[in-house]
C-alpha cells in the first residue's frame, strides 16, 4: 500500500507547505532559556529544595562575586572588605539581600591589627573593671583571666587561613571554599543572597569600578553560553547543509537531482519543528543535535527512494528496496518513539524530534520519489 504514495509530489509539497505555514504563522519553537526545565528532578522537588534552602538561610549559589586575582591572601581580603563597603548601599536599596564574603569570617591583617589596637591596655582595662564591679559581690581576681586574655590578644599575630586550618578546622571549613589559589594569584568567591534582578546587580557591580571584582550570575552566563552554542550550531548546520547539497549535485550530476533528494530532508526538518511547536516544546541544544541526526537519516531514505524503479529483470526489485528502507524507518521510529515517552525532558525532546522527523522523512522521500518505471 505504501507504494501507492510513490510519486505523489502534490501530497509531499502540501505537507511541507503546511509545516512551513505553522512555523510562519505560529512562530518557530522558543529557545529554552531555563536550564532547570532540562533537569530530571521534578519541578515540585526543585521548588521544595528552594524553599528549604531559603528557610535554612543557605546562600544562593546561582550568583557569586569573584574577587581577584590578588597577589596574596591579605590583598584578596582587603579587596573583599572594599566590596562589602561598596555593596552595603545596594543592600539598603534592595538590589540584593546580602553577601557572604570571606572577610566576614577572616578579616584582612590590617583590619585585625586595627581591632587589636582598639583593645584597651591592661591598666585601663583593670581600672574599668574595678569601676564596673564596685559594690558588687565579685572577688578582686574574678576577671583576671579575661584581662590576661585581652592582653594576650593585643600581641597575637594576624590570623591566616593556614593558622585557622591548624587551630580551628571548623572555622577553616567555612572559609576555605571561598578562597581559591591559582597560578595568576589568589581569588575570593562571595555568594549573594536574595538577588531581585541579576542583570541590575551586574550593572551595579560594574558601576562600582572596583578592580578585580566581577559579579557572575551562573544561570544567566550558562544561558548566554547555550544561546551562543545554539547560534554556532545553526550556522555550522547551514554550512554543512550547503556542503551536502554541493556533494549531492556533484554525485548526482546536476543541481536538479540534488534538490529533488534534498527536498525530503528539508521537509522532514520543517515537519519536526512544526511538531515541536504544536507540542509546546522549547528548543535546546539537544533538539538541534536531534535535528542533525534526523537530517542524516533523511539523506539515506531520500537517496534510496529517489532512484526510479528498476526495470523488469533488473538487479533489485523496487519492492525489496522499499521494504528495506521501511524496515530501517520502523526500527528507528520504535526506538526514538519509546524515548519520546520518557519523563526525562532531555530524552523526551530527543525522542520526539527524531520520531516525528523520521516518519516525515520516510513518507516525504516516498512521495517525492519518481514513479516506478516498467517495460
């Protein structure tokens, strides 16, 4: 029965025109900008995770402020303190709820020395304690350990990350993830909380003009990278399509035969895109890769079915050739059709794209192929 579809060019071009009209009137499928939509974790679980993180006060790892490179740890901590002073007005304006800087736990050596210098000397501290304890039932030596500890603190060397790791590993575990050492210097990483508008915060941080300070919104940057990869993939796919068309024209000895073979490929891509549009799917890099795979499969179908039917006594009856191509198409359709039923968004998108496209590629290649020639 499928052989009756052979040579029905009006049907083939009608399907292609319908798919093109859907894309022109309804628009092409939107580009998927939300990476969380590609996650295998259900949306309800993602929302619950966000709610729990907010209640626990956990930092939002989506937005970070990179500080550096600094020549050493002390310089990086000074940069971090400058960032804290500059960001404080932004917190007051509601651009963000707060920022977790490494200098909050480990101040710079200059800040530590300034705080040491602010500690009262022994005689002044003892006088203040006697005055405060006057008339109270405290022994004269009750605060001696406190006075000794303050006096000792005045002479301690500045605390560094290395000294924290040696003497206070719990505190060091809080600071270590925010400090990174590379060949170009020491970097600090600060997480931001409650960012209302990441793009606005990016502009505000850039306007501060602090050297070596960059706000990085991981989600936005990933979306920019994916958009760039999408554009590059589309351009390379177009260049590859032109190269394939040139090779077909060379191999088939003419532009017209090459266009006849290429038409089902283009039609299959149009039908697949129209199907994604009607299904409400948003395009991602996985869909683009699936379209490239579909184009490769469609070339095979179109080349095999574009040959006119062999004459009686020929090497291969047209029914056998059609049956072989049909078997390949059905096996591919079953494989990717099962993937389209998967709940994982990435696998679902790949399966749906290839399944719809393979069915369209086979039927269009059959409809646009020449009728069987018999003698």
